[in-house]
C-alpha cells in the first residue's frame, strides 16, 4: 500500500501550533517506522513550500526539504495530468476545490494509490481512504 502525503499533512507535521500537529507527528512516525511507501507530486510541493515559507519561515522549509522529503517519492505532473486536473476543476465548479487537489486525484487514480495522509475532506469526498 502506497500513501499520498498531502499539503495539510506536511503542514500539520511542521507546525506545532496546528490543531492536528500531535496526531500528524504520530501518524508520520508510524508510516515511516512501518516503511510505507510515501508519495506526493510536485504540485503538492509547490503548494506546501509556499504555505510553509509564508507561515513558518525558511527554517521550516529547510526541515521539510532535508528531513521529510528524502523519504517521499515525488511524481512529476505531466501535461496530460495537468489537463485532466483542470478539466476536473472546471467540471466540479466548486470554489474551495483546488487545481492541486484535482491533479492529485487524477494522479492517484492513474497510479492506483487509494490512501491519502491528509486532513483535507475533499479526498474522502472523492472516494479515497484517508489517514487519519
């Protein structure tokens, strides 16, 4: 079983003031200890780096880059996945559903990844299993 790691999980791991911080740290530790294959995509990374740098600063960015990402496989979004995600976004026509989410849903389906480590309810709404 591979697990997608979403921006909300990365952020909760890094921000001690986040309401999900303790749970995220515990779950991250379990996933790493159990050697679960962890996955994200470059759109998630851009979103996460921007959020972390803006809210927590460059040291948190460094922690993400040097301590967390080395054990995460990054899938690079190609034109086809981008177009499919954009089509999904426009079809859904929902203000709070992002292009990053829609591209991620597309890639998860293409790669057969059914589980996400996320605090974002959109994943469950799309039929994915979610941790927590």
